[in-house]
C-alpha cells in the first residue's frame, strides 16, 4: 500500500540514515506546490541538518530528542521579508507590517508544511510536527537568524522511521462536520462524540497516572493549561511585534 494521509502517524524515533538529496528536493518542491495567497509564497523554510544548529534548536523544542535524532529539521516561517524587499526594489509601497499580513503568511507557511509532510511520507519517511515552535518563537528567531517580517510558525522533523506506531484515534466524522450551517452541540452529542476516546485504555491510563477524574482534565490541568496558554500567548505576541508585524 502506498503511503498517504490515511497511513499517516507521527514518528518520534528515527534511524541515522540521511535523506537522499533528490528526495529532499522533491519534499521542498511539493511544499512550494501548495496553494498560496495571491501566489505570493509568503513563507520560507529553514532546513537544519548541522549538529550544532540542531543542538541549539533542541532546547527551543523542550528537549524533544527527535530534533537531534532525525536527520532533518524544517522550520516553516511566515515570511513577508522577501516580498517586501521586492516591492521596495520595484517602486511599490509595501503595506505588510500588520497582523492580517502576519496571519496570511502563517496560513501559507502551514499549507506548505503539510504538503512537505505528505511528500516525505510518500517516500517512506516519517515526520513529526513540533508545536514548541510558537512557544519558543523568540529563541528560534535568534538561533535561525530570522530578519524582520519573518516569524517561525511550525517545525517538522523528517527522517526514516525507527518505530511503527499504530494509527491514532480520531473523533467520528459526524463530530466535525456541519451540513450547510453550524449545528451547536448538545450535552448528549458531546457525550457521544467523546465516548469512544474516553473508553480507550490508553486514555484511561492517562487519567489514572495523573490522578485525575476525567480525560478532559488531563488537557486542562496538565497538558494545555490556562496559565501556560496565557504565558506563551504573551511570548508569541512579543515575537510577532518584534519581527515588525504589529509596530
Ligand atoms: C501543530 C502541531 C504541533 C505538534 N507538536 C508536537 C510536539 O511538540 N511533540 C510531539 O511529540 N508531537 C507533536 N504533534 C503531533 C501530534 O501529537 C499528533 O499529530 C497527534 O497526536 C495525532 O497523532 P498522529 O499524527 O500520529 O495521527 C504536533 C502536531 C501538530 C499538528
């Protein structure tokens, strides 16, 4: 069976093997074939393979070992720098130092990232996204030397898998689809939607290990807390401002 999004699973253990140059090129080319706002391609990809750079990135990603174990780390950045420079060189006045432009470029960066993932998986490679990119954007800006109007949005590690995890669960399709207009959830529908997840042994163990009452509390009290969310919101806003998007 060829790999496709239907066989995707995040890979967190990697072999040492390098990725051949022609495959790396296809992954980058696939990223650039993503739809992009006004065909402006408002992103850049920083490809890190050097051990020193990867070691500097390691702490930015909360010491997740795959950053140094995978042969390639790709940081996808919202980038209005290149386009702005072009405008200035062509007697065109750029108006991109604002939040909307940041968000537009962030969308472009994410679409490119997902295309890169799909192409990598097509070649038998594994990937894992790192959400720590937005938490630690300021430090990543320093490590990667990102200029004004460039903000890191997401990171993927890429390499040959050294594990074969099962597919992870998803909510049933009816949980996420709304026909024609949005139908809000009832207490009953929320119970039905989350029932399967809550009954899985894996998640029941999460609850036990954390000595909590419900799976939802694992998210609110341990994994994505209000306190952390507020702290990292401030940090990310600082990064967006620092890079000149919200002067
Ligand atoms: C934006 C984003 C950030 C993520 N950050 C991390 C991360 O920092 N560490 C990690 O191990 N997995 C991370 N993941 C992977 C998710 O945990 C994973 O996609 C999810 O559990 C579903 O599993 P699957 O990808 O195997 O289907 C991230 C995924 C996304 C989309």
